[in-house]
C-alpha cells in the first residue's frame, strides 16, 4: 500500500501511556501502587514507565525491561518474565 507509514515514536508513546499498562503495573506491584501510578501519570502527563520512575518503584533499567513491548507478543514469555521480575523485587 502506498502512502501508509507507521509513526513508531508516536505508536510507542501511545502504548506507554495506555491504561492497559496499569494492569501490568497492578500485576507486578499491586493495586495500591498501580492506582498511585495512574494518578501520577494522569496528573503529570507521564507514561506508565515514567510514572513508576517518578514514584521510585523501579530503576530506569527495570522499567525498560518490564515494558519491553516485544515481550508482549508472547504471553507465556511475559508471564514468565513477570514472575521472575517479582521474585527479584521480593514481591512474589
């Protein structure tokens, strides 16, 4: 198809700001933290990973690993990663 282009930067920004990522935050950090993340992200116009960094729940390295969107295409790998991540964080 001619004339159709994917705007990768914009697509990534929309994905990082998607409310569905709050579900991932809740699965990893619990509901209380997820609600705090949502409030911070909304009030400061931040992405979910940026909000987690803002409230100091993750390091930049952990945020990058957790929100690696390539991993989202394989639910089994994502589930395995979340379990490992939570164990490493002492949240299992």
